[in-house]
C-alpha cells in the first residue's frame, strides 16, 4: 500500500486511541487499554489498526503521537528529582510565588508545595540588572555548586537568574559549566522562556527540568519500539496545538504538558473548517476528565497563562479548561450527605464496575449503563464486554449510602452532577469571557462526550451539536491534521510611542532564527509575528498579530480592538509593548476522508431513561447509517469507540464525511 499513510496515536487515562488514514482515505480507528509504560499500548494500538486495515505497519509513512507523560508527572508529582540554581537572595522565589491562595476565602487551604525543596535550591553570587550584567559569576563557586548538586542526587537541573530574559550572559556561562560538570539535563530559563516575571519564568523552567528525564526516556523507548515495528520515528503533539520532531521535543519537554487535549481541539477545529461554523465549544469527555475549549473563526484559542496542579507554565498552549469528570470518575457521598462525582477515577485497571475487571466503585460509566445509554450490545473499544449486573450493584451501594431509593435514582444523580461539573467548565470558557454559548455549536468527542453532549447543550440553550465520525478518537484524528509549529518569545518593554523600529526588527530577527532552528524543513515554514501589549499601569497583556513590518499605529489599533472585545471598553492611556512573539508554521497536507457504510444500521431497541421515565428507544449501529440519513430521538447510535445519545426532541443527520449533526433541544 504505497502512498501517504498517516497514523495518529493519543494516550488517555483509560484508553489509547489510534486513527489510521490509508491512501484510500477511509479512516480506520482502534482503541486499546492504556498501559503503565505508554509506549507498549501505543505500539499495540498501531498493530491493531494496521491489522484491521489489512496492511503492514512498515507501510506507514507518518506517525504522530500525543501522550500524558509530562502532565501525569506534574499531577502525580513523580517527576525527576530536580535542583534549582538561582541568583543569591532569590532562593525562595519558587516557594513565595504570587502569595495567592487557591481559594481566597479559605484560610486553611494548602498551596501546592514547590517541585524543588529548599535543600535542593542553590544560590550563586551573580547579579544582572535590567540594563546589563553588574556582577559576573565566579567559576570556582559554580563548580562547587555543581558538586553539591551531584551530592544531593539530583536527576535534572533548572537555572533561573534575575533578568536573564533580558541579559542571559551570566546564565549562559553557568549553564555551560553545569552541562560540562554534570551528566544530567540542565534547563536554562533564557532557553525555555525568555520572558519577564521572575516567578512564572522560574516555575516554567523548573517544570521543564522536572519532566525532561521522563519525556526523554519515554520517547527513547517509543522510538526503539517503533523501529522494531517498522513505523517512522514519531512526531510529537505539543501543547500549542502543533507537532514537532521527537528530537526537538526531547530538548523542550515543557511543551508537551497538554499534548493530548491539544490534539482533540485541533481535530475539532478541522471539523469546524469543514462545517463552515464560526464558533465552536469543543467538549472532550474521556475516562478520567473532560476538556473544554473554544474555536473561533476556525482558529484554536491559545493561552500563555496556564497552570497545572497549581504550577504556572507560560509557554503557549491550547486554552483548555479541564474538570475531573470523565467516564471513569468515581461517584461518592461527602460528609454532608451530598452526591459528588470525581476527581478520583477508576482508571483503566480495574476501571468501572461494568468493565468486569474487579472494579466495585460506582462511576459515570456505570450510571450510563443503568440509565440504558450503554447497553448489552455495546462493546467499549470494540472488545470489552459489559457487566451490567456489576454496574447495578455498584449504583445500589451508592444509593444506600446517599439515602436514595434505588440504583436508578443514584444513576440519575450521578448523571446530573457530572453534567453540572461539565456545564461549569463550558461557562468558564464562554460566559465568563464574554461569549454567549447560544451562538456556538458544541463539538462532542471522547469516549463519553457524545453521550452527554445533547443534555449539556439543552442546559446551555445551545441548539447544535456536532459529533465527528471519529468522535471516540478525535484527539488521535487531530494528530493527522496538525501542522508543525514552534514558538519563541522575547521581552521588549517600552511605551509603543517611543519604540524604535530597529530594536523591534532586530528582536524579531532573533526570534525568527530561533523558531526556524527547531523546524524539520525550514524552507517550508512561514513565520507569524505577534506582540503582547497593555495600557501603562495594567498587570496583564493581550496578544495581537503583527504584519511583516512593524507598524506601531496599526498594532495599537489592533490592541484597542482586542481590549474592547475582551473587557468591553478602551482607554486613551498610553500603550506599552511588553513581549514580541514569533511562531514558525509548516502546514501539512489537508485531510481527505471518505465515509462508507458497513453492515446493517438498525440494531433493535432497548429501554432508555429520559426525563422521568424509560422510553423504548431505537438502537443503531452508527457505521451502518448512510449519508443523508436523519435519526429522530430518542435514539442510541453505537460504534466501537463511543456512543451517541439522541434525546427526545432532538434529531441528527449524517453528513458526507460521516459527521453527525444534532439539532433541536426544545423542552420535552
């Protein structure tokens, strides 16, 4: 099978998703359970997809991958034993932070501890001011610090000096010595994030050092297994929504922190472009969590103000709001007797009770079984038979604990609480940012997303739900569509009215050289320029695009428009330029996907709970539905990777590429 054959693999908390696009443009999808060593599940998934497609893995031309190695290290706090080297007197910047509590009115709330304990934070007698180096480091002192780092057993080192974003000479010199003396990775702040704000720059650099050994080791194992299987070296999805060569990612590990969710949003954006919709809320409900993001005018929303487990990360990433509500989220009763869902998850093993693998705790998936949304004809991942009795038993125990009458009552409660959690996440990216969700479509994907999407849309008065054909594996699908992308930033603070064109263009030249150095084929790249601006006296910036030449008046006007859109007003105050940004983009060939039906469409009927009663509900095999078919609710559409629930008063139409567009949402 010669041709442009692509495979994308996304690792989730419960399943590893695979999408294979052979030359005949007919998607092949597969799910396998995620493994402790994620590379094992990745290779198993590729083998399964290739077997289903009837092709040899050696015929794969491009392999793109998203994983959770770095974010898991941060969430579980099991990353590398990291040391921090910083300016004398600034040892505790990482711990002091911004002195902001996670909950403003809770005097007992605990802030997450620093990733580097104080005993592994080392000071150096150097000093750099905003206008240049004042005190150069003593090389003998640095070598002593290196010895101390070696003695403390550190597995990785972060270096963050005062004002190194502006004048990195001292940091460069010390980094060179540490790399010479130590046989462990060294992350330097001027290489990771050349941007002002001491705490955030230090935190981002520490995160890079903290996850680098795990990322490096994981990609090394994956490359070995890929070579044995005969597939190409993978390109890796970054948090910014672009892919990068494995070698580049191993040198910039912090860029992988939201790798998987980014793939899903990119896949949804591809759907948006094909549907010619201006605004989408993307809703990815997997086994462990749900991720919500925005796509506006076909472009994925990005941010540089993200936090993971309370740690700021300032590198660009897809703007995703995550809540601990997934199919595997465990339902429980708190001390006050209230029903709660998540954030604890049953994971892939043992998983929900209905998996029949020994799990006994009630989960959202078990609730969906009791409600009839998932039935005996369902086979999760195409191979996992359901134990309906175990699901009922788990919900019965929850009902007893919560003082409810039956497993059905408990299931209804779990479904509503989970939906309330996810509704809050959608409001956070729409209403709280000045967007009316009623003007957006909802793109539902992930193994559990299409089951809950119509109910969520009803609650938000959204009347359009888009369920892509590959909805159960859309994050993996997005990997096939993602462009190669690399970002760089430099702080250049000045009032816009006093900026010189020479200084701006000189900085952009440096940024351009930096991003092109990471590109696999620089001649194919287009460099996009942007700037962060604010009114003088403000604390936060807005990013606006900059053309091929820097026009201060045009940039100021774009900033005023952005400020008006974000905050509802503009001012006559002076505008301050803060950061310059460059992004190198190498566009990939657009996807061409064929949709062909397979098998019979109608599977029969079963009793499914909607509103306050059970309804006799038609059950369809989704891959048997032909283009143009309209399904009136109530209905259940099953496929290997997911299940679509069409409630009463909703209907769905199959599009040419297999996408299902649901509409309706009137009150019953």
